[in-house]
C-alpha cells in the first residue's frame, strides 16, 4: 500500500509506462552507456588534440626535410651543423662551450 501512495503522488506524465521507459532509456544513453555523451565529449576533445598534433608533426617533417636537403647540398652548412650540434672541431682549434643556466639544467637532467 505504501508503494501505491508513492506512485499516486507522482505527476501523471511519470505514471505512464511508455514515458517512464523513454526516460530510463535516455538516462542510460546520456550517462551510463559506454557511448554516453560524456565519453563522446572526451573522444571529440581527444580527436581535436590529435589533429593539432598531426599538423604540428607534418610541419616539423617539412622543416626537417628542408634542413636535410640543405645539409646534403652544401658542405658549408654541413660543417656548421656538425660544429653546432655535435661540437666537432678541426684538429688545430680549441672549443669553448658556454652554457646558460637553462641549458645547464637540460644537460644535468640528461645525465641522471
């Protein structure tokens, strides 16, 4: 009897079994299902981030291709690259490396 009193207090729209079934189905779809709106939102946000990453890496590949072409075609650029990146030197030269505090921290992290 208590159960029926509770049901009688509900508005008439919620006592209809079809409306109640549709509401339960919508709640299931919106919140509980593996393809819920929350998970869809996360996936869409992840997709946008991946598209941004793709653009970044495509641009980075183009820049690297142009640098590689430049290094392969000009010996002066190849020597400059080797000196700057790999700290290579000629036998009769002295090499002095001056690090800024930011660069010093990067090197100390790599050594750990």
